[in-house]
């Protein structure tokens, strides 16, 4: 989720920043790989973090030849690893 002061971009700008078509971002959203914020009028807004995620998806697909299902698994595993690393860091902190 974007921080309050983090810039948000409409789909056309986000697509240009990621080097993709807006339709590709919509496809990633339908596939469950992206969850951009929505305005009350249902306009999509992408955070910098969302755009970085799109770039990661693109890299996995274009550079490594991973399909969308594989990308979903890889991203989920990366998120889980990050959560586990956070838990491990907490366990390593001295208890008072």
C-alpha cells in the first residue's frame, strides 16, 4: 500500500513508466498479480511499489521465460520469504 505522501499514477503513466501497454497492466490485475488502488470513480492508481512489481513481472517473463502462473508462484514465495526474514529478525532481537 502506498504511503500518504507517495505519488500515485494513472494507468497510462504507470504503463509508460514500466515500458508496457495499459492493457498489459489490466491483464496482470485480472490475473491477480497487481492490486492498484481505486478512486471512488473506479480509476486505477498505481504506486511506485506497484510499478516496481510490474517491472519485476516483466523481467521474470521476458528475461527468464516464466509464464504468468509461474510469476504468481515466484512473487508469493518472495513475499513469504520477506515475511519470514522479518520474523527471524524479531526473534534475533534481545528480549528485555
